[in-house]
C-alpha cells in the first residue's frame, strides 16, 4: 500500500499511485479505457487549453463572489504551472474515453486541485480545501468546458503552427515564380504536351492555390472563435453565475490575443460541431492543393534521365537499398502521405460531427484528435517540404529547352492563320516523321519563314500580351 494512496469519488474508493497528481476519476479512466495508446494530438495544446480555461474560471468565480479568493489564487497559480508544461506527465488519458471528454476534464480538475492544495500547505492527495468538482470545476460542466478547450486548442495550433508554415511555403513559391517569370517551358494538360507557359506561371499557380487554402482557413476561423462556455450540462447555464462565461471568455481573449466570444446558441454549441467540421473541410482543401503541388513537382523532377526532368530537387538521402546512386523525391512523398491522412481524418470527423443526439454530441475527443492531427501534420509537412525541397528547386534549363523545341503543340498559334485542320495536319506529319514542327512547316512554300518563326516563338505563346520591340500587330 505504500506505493498507492486511497482516493474516493462519488462511486467509492480508488487506489491511485502515491506520487501522481491525478485522482480517482482519472484513475478509473486509465483502468476502464485501455484502448490504444493515442493521446490527443498535439497533447501540449490540449493541456495548455485546459489550464487557460481553468485559470480564467477560477479568477472569474473569485471576482463574482462564487469562490474564496485564496482558493482561487491557488487554483490560478496551479493552472499557470500546468500551462508552462511542467506537469504534462500528469495528463495520461487516451482519446477513446467518454465521448463528452468528462474524464479529461476531471483529470484537469484533479491535477489542479492537488497542486492548489500543495500551494496551500496540504499534502498530495489531501481531500481539501480545494475540491476538484466544487472549486476547480465551479460553474462548469464537461459538456461546455471540453468543447471550449477543443476550440482554444485548435485555434492555438492553427495560429502558431499551420498558418506560418503554409504562408512560408507560399512565399517560397512566390519567390521562385518571380525568379523564373520569363523561363519558357512546355505546358501540359491530360499529361500530354500543351502550349508553352513559363516556369513562373506554373509555380505562381502553386502559390495561388496556397493563397486560396489560407483564405479557406481564414473563413473557417470565425465559428471556432465562438465558445460553448456558459452552457454547462445541456445549454441552459444551470449552476453557473450569469456573468461567469463572459468574464472567463474576456480573460481568455486577453491572454490568447484572439477575438473570442460566446457562441450565440449554446444548445447548438454542445450538440453540434459545425465550426470544427467547417475547419476540417478547409484543412481538406489545403491538403488537396498540397497534394496537387507535390505530384506536379515529382512529375516535373522525374528521371533524372528517363523522365520529364525539368526540375532538379535537393538530394537529401539515398533513395534505394539496392540501386546505388538513386535519389527519390521523398519530401513529395511524405507531404502526399500527410494529405491522404488529412482526407481520412476529415472523413472520420465528418461522421463524428453528425452524431449528436438531443443536447450533446458524444464524439468530442475523436473530433478534437483528428482536427489537431490534421493541423499538426500539415504544419510539420509544409515546414519540412519548404526547408528540404521547395527552397532548393532549380530548373534544368537545357532539358526545358530541349523539350520545348520538340513540343508540337506550338502549332496552336498557326490555327488562326492557316486554319485548324491544316495546322493539325502539320502536327501529325511532324509526329509521324520524327521532325520538328518548324521543319515540316517550312516545307509548305506558302508559309513565310519569318512569319513562321514569329508565330512559333514559344515566348510569344507563353506571354501573348507581353509587348516586344518587333511586336506583330497583324
């Protein structure tokens, strides 16, 4: 028994390891839900969000006369320690627990109560003076605290990790597009040769896709800024002071710098999770853009001698255990796998968000886990891809020029001058005979060589509105 202490809750006594700061309800969860090893992704963000909410709640209750100021000060001080990361090991619960997140909420309540009691001179495991439910959880229910924590944690990860990483990658592509604004190359549609474009236009499209993804994420933020706090058990606010939620949310807004506010309908905030569903859809949109970009890059870098080979990527590590000298587009592959995972997370989250019954959705932990994992993986993958791939992309100018010279779709510029069918016949003839388009076109004595050179100029086709000194206005 020296290794354990006896704790009790409303259901009776529970043996808890002697040196931990959690209590009976956390221990029951550990014992009753040995389901996987997954904790919330990323756990630090969730623990920090709990600490922020509980600290603000203690201060608000003290200001409103609902909690003794000395107890509130001890709880708030303990919450600051938890927020700093000092007590992360005291939050051991897995994702697959009660669907309301009650056990994670009680984990926070119990840890903070024990830490606060120590601050007040009492031994670890003391039954008071700070009680997990009566004091740390005063004016709250897991049903409104956990969704509040969900939103605070998600907003923090979005603001601190994903948006900077995504913006950084967009800037890298923007700089690359500017650098190669006039480098003309072959365009491709249907994985077949198409009319010329510039590398700047191609890369600029990637930057634009990421801008659209950032816009989608920004559009999803307003709903996540609305918090469920104040609804308590079913949305009515029973057992909470009328001014409690407003005071807590104002405090949270001050600390986080985010324009947080109470959800306009607390019943909906407890029973549904449309704001996080909308955010997950924006994360899926981001993944779609990144997957397209990653695939473009690895196609364009395919080879190095038997593929397209227009781009050279940084060579970071050996690519094969059997083929010496082989180097693979591994950053593209890693980013692609992350995008696929985000699609899976979104599917699980969408189903979970649809499963609310009456006044509560009881899929909250898995919703939080999936949206945090999507944010975190995308943030990590974008940062790694930017550092280890995008910033080192270089064009193979010789290869680009060679493919451009052999591109038969430059014949498109002849169609307005000689007609579609006649132009098509030239292209087919060049393809069958293995000749260049210009060589075949010059065989037609009715076509002026100077006109042909001008019409078939790839730069004029890629940048048709760019004025030149010998601009043909005919």
